């Protein structure tokens, strides 16, 4: 019985390792994975486009849902504060560029939302989850420094006070 249990446990660990191999979450100090994704405004956007700026890269599950709308509104409300700290905001979900365009228009959002329906960037940032059999982005945020390294990682964030938390950390990091 113990041998069988041990065998099953080792199998589960091995399968978990294989599944997690390509979905490792990048950690602070590591180079941020680059990407090239379509924006709701048209055209492709990559991390390299923002070299020299702080980037708040936030992943979220779905346009037009309550938590995602709240999170986006909070980032929008703080947008001027981010700009004063030389930071830009990029939101990423598996929704289409057209969905992002419609979401930005309806909600008055003035920052870029990027479409990742193939889940490539979402996966490279270890931010993939499954909900009701559908793969989508988990609510994670990465604060990336002007040299392209990850400065802070926020996992499974709560949309309510998240923007304030990121702003505080950004201000501390900029001071030195």
C-alpha cells in the first residue's frame, strides 16, 4: 500500500513538473520575457518598445467582467500618477483586439490593452489559468524596470487596491 501511494505521489510530482516547465513565473531580478501583441488601438506592441520606462504589465481574465473592470478603472484613475513616475500601463488578456477596443471605449480607458488569444505572453509570464474549461490569464502583475528586468511580481491580486499598491512600490523603487 505504501509503495503504491509513493508511486502515485511521484507520478503526480513528475507530471506537475512537466506541466509547470513552460509556465514558470518570472521572478524579480530576471529579464522580463519580451512579446509582440496586437493592441486594441491597432498595431503590434512589444516590451522592447518601452525600454527606458517603467512598465506595469498586468494580466487579467476577461474584458467586461466586474473584477477586470474595477481593476482597469483603478489603473485609469491613477494614470497621471504613473505617467509622472515615467511608467506606462499595459493590460493583457486572451480577448481579441476588437474586444479590447470596445472595452476601452465603453470604460474610458486611455492605456493599451493587448490581445493574447494564443496565450503566448500569458504563458511566458506563468499567468495562465483555467476557468470552466477555458484557458485565460490569471490576475497577475509584473512591474518591469527601465532596463527590462522584473522589479516586483504580484500574484493573484485583488482588483480593489492593487493600483495603489503598485504605485507605492514604484515610488519606493524609483527613489533608489
